[in-house]
C-alpha cells in the first residue's frame, strides 16, 4: 500500500520514505553554501522608514560629564589616523547614526575607522583623557540600539580591521580581527574543511567582533553550543588605551581567571574587542533539510523532540514559525514561494549535518516515518538541491526583514520554557484587540532547540502605532520574567532593554556588573547608557 504525502511518498510496507525533488537534475547542497543572508534582503527591510516622530527618544538627559566634540579633537584624530579613516561628511556619517531597525538614531558628527590596534589604543587614550564618549560599532546589524549613539558619542567602526591573523587547519583554531565579516570567515575556513560555529541571517554584514560582544546566538547554537563556548580568547583595548591580551589560542589554558569571558556579551561597555580566537568545527559533508507542517504548537514541540531523540548527534537546527510569519514573507519578499499547496498553523524546519550521507539519509527517512505514523506532522518537503535549501531557509530567515518592510515593527527576543514559547504571541493578539485603529499583525518564530522565540508586532496604522508600545511594554518584560524566561535571548540588552535589567537580574548581580564597569571604564566613556542603564557611575 502507498499513500501520497505532499512531496514525500510514504510506503508503509517497505518502511521507506522517498523524497521527491522540487526541481529535477539538482545536486545535493553543500553545508552553508546557499543560506540567504541579511545583506541580500536588506533592500526590502529598509524601504519603509519610521516617521521622524517615531524615532526612539531617550527618557534621560545627555551625561554632562562628557565633552562635546570640537575642531581641535577632529584635528587630533586626523593627525593619528589615515585620511580615509576620519569621516565628517554628514551624509556618510548618517549611516553610522541609524540602526538596522531604523528605530534608533544618534547624532554623532564623527566616525573613526582605525586600521590597527595601535589606532584604537590612541583613540581611546585620547577620548578617556578628554572624556569623549565612544560607541564601538561592527556591522551595525543589532536590534536593540546597542551599536549606534544615543546622543553625540563618536563612532569607532571596526570595518577596516578585517584580516585573518592565523588559522590552524589541524586544530581548527582561527584568530581574526574584529572587523571580519562572519560570512567571509565562514567561506575562508570552509576552504580548509571547517565551518564557523555560528550562523546568522545577518552573516553577510555582521562582524565577528560584534558577534562576540553581543554573544550572538543564531541557527547553529543547537549543534555547536553558545558562542561563549567556542571563543578561546579576545584582544581588547581598555578605556584608557591599554591593550589587554587575553587571546590564548589553546583549547586548554587554565592559568588564572578567564578574563576574556567578561567581554563576551559585554556589548562594548568594558572595552573594544580588536581580535578573536575561536574554535571552528569540522565542516559537515552531508546536510539534510526538511520543512514540516504541524496543526498545533504542541505537535511542533513533540515533533522536534522526536527529531532530537532520533537524530541527536547530527541535528543542527530546529526552527519554527507560524502561518502569519510565512504570509508576511510571501507578501513582502520577492521571489519567495510556499512549499505547500495548503496552509498550516505552524511550520517546523529541521536540519541535520553529518559526515555519512547514506547513513544520515536513512536516519532522516526513519524519523519522517515516525513523525507521519504518530500524526505529529501533516505534510512535509525535503530539499534536494542548493536552490531548494536556499528557498526553504529563506522562508525562515527573511521573516524579520519582511516585517520591517511592512511598516513600524516592535521586535522582542525572549527565552521561555519550551511549552510556553508561543504563549506571548497568543496573549498579545488578545491584548491588542482593544487597540484603536487598524488591526496589528503579531507573528511568532524562532529557535525551538534553545527555547528562543522572536515576537514581532506590526502596527496596523498611525492610530495604533501611537499607542502600541504602551500595550506591549512593560507587559512583555514582566510576563517573560514572571514565566521564568529571559528578556534577552540573543540580541543583547543595548539601549532598548538597559533599564529592564533589574527585572531579570538580582540587585546584587546588577551591582556587580556596575562595579565591573567602574573598574574597566572609570570615566564611563565606553558605549554609555547601554546594557545596565544610564545611571552607572
């Protein structure tokens, strides 16, 4: 007997699943070769800019201790940096003042682009002496306002510090400058049979120094663990210009405190990371990607659990999104298409990465059989080519750009116990029924493997946009903390959540963070107002 099941054909007698190709004559995709990156879709995400009166406006004043930049300061920087490294043209500077979300807009008049560690040291030494506030900036792909000025802080961009310093092909240990773009590094180590331990939608723009400073999560966390576990060390310039060499390139080095860990997730408030030592795992040679339909979130969780149990050593990504997310992608991202002929409330994306293609395929097939027989999934497709892999991943990775393209969006990056992950989406939809004006659109998607859900709320129009935030905040933060979750899963605290740190951390913990800030940066010039609030020193 045989029953047709979407693009899968399930044979009950032979207990095999034959995966049909979407396009004939294709070859199996190589790992990571066809992921879409934010750099390819940013054009869609930045066409809709928020009205001027909807930029974030800080509810506190500029710290009067910080000096206002004058021509003498600019002249000094011109004397120590190459001509192209000092940017004062207002049009060029604007790109460094505005964040990727187009929600945060600073007012700096100066951008510095050092090309060496010595340049960074000279910049910070002078700024510390003159009490000039500084914002370190990588690819500026953050979502919480952490990489742009709040007021007139000068921007120190690491873009020009983008060299690979060393790579040991035997150990997989990479030493790279902070300005190296993640996708560029992935291609570099890929040529030597390795892969970067993290993968982000923004990989075509984001930089490794910023990734480490934000302790970025992303799509490979389930397989390779958090970034903090892969980083062996960092070199960082302190506020007074001192270079801290904490970049051991050894997997085992227990000589003293792991001071480099303080900079992972510090978001630039303790020092400017100039280079990173990181372990790169061996690149998988066999990759399988499946997209399933599920008729409830409970079945999404159960199906994901089944996949992890059966494929534990090769599963590399477990992602989910709801139908509303998919609708937004299909509407706003050109070239996307639905992989199914019918709709479903939820979608589950499973990726495996291994070294034995025949064995991996057989295990995936058996897992699919189990999912079908237990009725945890209602339909599914499997990518059989580079084009198909790109198409399926694009449905997941372009949800955020699609939402931003549609209008004013509030984005929340939170962690919750896995069975509660989707609850905020349902609760917010109910709360917003009372909102005046056109209906808002709320979507939920994220990394099921580590309980990280992204809740995006699109304002329905000017009427709802003016009051939407009051319906969402502080409710979302209080709900998350009360449910035993985290208000910042992978995007960091930045400016957006700096005042909420007390909801998540105890007073003793917050006080310890403030003391560390005072030790590393007594004048408070490094990325002020961020992470732990504006009232630090």
